[in-house]
C-alpha cells in the first residue's frame, strides 16, 4: 500500500451521564463526517450527547485535509455553540444555529448548553500522520484545499483593513483588488482607522493579516491582497454585517 502524509481528526465523546465507560474515540479521515446530538432509534448519531435540551441532531463534523468544519444543526435559535482552542490562551469563537464554519485549532473543545444551562462538550484533535491511501470519497471533489485560519479580532484595525479590502468584492462583485492608497482613504473615513495615516501603516496591517491567515506562500503584493480577500470570504471571516464598520464615522 502507498503511504501518504495526511491529517485525520480524532473525536473524543464525553462519558455518559451517571458514569460508565467513555465511548471509544472516533477517527475521521478527509471526506468523512460524524453527527452529534442526543440521537434516537430513528436518528442515530456518532457522538451521543444525551442531555435534555440538546437537539437530537445537534451538529455535524466534516473533515478536510488539514482542518475540520463544524455545522450547528440545532433547531432552537438560541442554541449557540462555543469552540475553544484547547491548546491556546483563551481563543474561542461561537457558532450559531445554521452556521457552518471551519475550525482553525489543532486541539478544540466544543461546548453546548443543556436545558439546565449545564455545559456538555467533546474534544476534537487534528493529527498529522502517515496513513494508507484515503478512501475514494476523501479524494473526490473536496475542492481546493485551503489551510486552516485563525480568527481575527473584529475590534482591531487589522480587521478594519481586511473589511475595506473585501468591500468592493462584497458590494459590487468587483474583481479588482483595492490599492494601498484606496485602502488608506477608506479606513481614514472611520473613527477606528483615523490614525492610520500612511501607506506603510496600511502595509503593516496587511502583513499582519498575511501571517495571521497563513498566506506567506503568496508572491507579490497584489497576489497577497487577492489571497486575503479569498481567504476572508471563503471562510466567512468577513461577512456582510461587517460592512457597517466602514460607515463608523
């Protein structure tokens, strides 16, 4: 068999309520998925979270080579989940019902609230390993493989510059990439970006974003800016609601 270096995802389910042995961990390869929730006889799940208030089909884990995607399938509008970086310093993000987001952490803790507001959760780890050739389902049209990304603080000047960079694509569908002077004029109109005074200051924020979103392999300033736009929009880092930041005079 041909060996290849790839990533798998290991899902550790919680111990059942009232004690008992913890279920065996689930190993998923790219192209595979697992469902979690309370489950039922007619709707079984791979990761059982048997608590009142947890949806029978609460969510889905999908594995892509190098990272995984979490979907919140809860039926209640208030059933927001929290994903913590289990190996970091407090990094986390929330995922609301209906959202489908990539998880950029190699060690994650997913937390849900049951009907009594008690936290129930499970852990997910991304493992790089040599493995036998992945099943055909994993090698079909997963699409262009994109490296995992880390969240960008939406209150920072970095994020404001990123929104300004993405705005023409979002508003007009424009393929043209904004120039540095155009970005400077855009952010200076806002209270948050008023003290970004020079093109070099804009470049500083762009370089930070290039590092933050894993785009150091892009060549050329325009290629990097285009890569930032694609990465931010593909992963939902910048969304339509963020355009209001540019109107913050």
